[in-house]
C-alpha cells in the first residue's frame, strides 16, 4: 500500500512540476529509456532551478531603477529567437506564416482582444492546415482513406490514421505522419 501511495504522490508531483524544459528533456530519444525515478529527479532539479531563478529575478528586479528601458522587450526577443530557431530546424514555414497572419488580422479586427482573437485564428488556421494536408495525403495514397487501414485487423479503423495500431510511424520535415518502411 505504501509503494502505491508513493507512486501516486510521484505522479502528482511529476504533473505539477511539468515545465517546457522538463517535457523537452523527458521526451527526447535518450530519455525514453530512463527510469521513472530518474525522470522524477530530473523534474525535481528543473523545479528547483525554476523556483530559484524566479526568486532571484524577483529580488533583483526590485533593485533595477525605473529609468532602465528595453527590459520589457526581452521576453519578446527571446521568443522571437526561439521561433526562428524552430523554423530553421524544421523548415516548417506555414506555421509561422499562419501565426503572423493571425496576429495581423486580430490587430485589425479587434485590437482590444488581440491575444484571444489571434490565438483563436491561429488554432483555426492550424486545424484547417491539418485537415487540408490530411485530405491531400489520402488522395495521394490510394487505399489509405479513413477506416481503410493497412495493417492486419478488421479494417474498421478510427478514420484518423492510415495504418493499424502498432504499426511504426514517423514524421517527415513538414510534421506529417507516415509509415516506416518495412525492412
């Protein structure tokens, strides 16, 4: 019983301590073979440096004089650099274009609610892109429409994927899923 309670506590803490850094580290190829205990320790250290960094930032931020300008743009610059690196790594140009168009339309249509409208438009744009690319893929690959299945089974798939469950899948540079060729 004690071990079961410990696992519940560990899972609860792991969910609480999930940050983008912890997610990136625990979903990388090398970490997929890591034990639960190792991942929990990693999340503990990530949590510790988040709390420590936030505390130091709050203390030092109170010392910075009001006449210092430009710091409010630092976070925007950081996310711009991260976005540019992601585009360079994945060569996925449509996603940032959709984001930029969403922001511009939101700015023109409802500037008082820019963030909400931009996120809604961006989500709609990504969904439309997914549906269009999925439809194009099913037209390009004969016999791979919804529910057809390519693996062993009854052929009554969910209509979402092309292969049966358990078939190995990979993503190409554009983010589209495809079957891994058999050796």
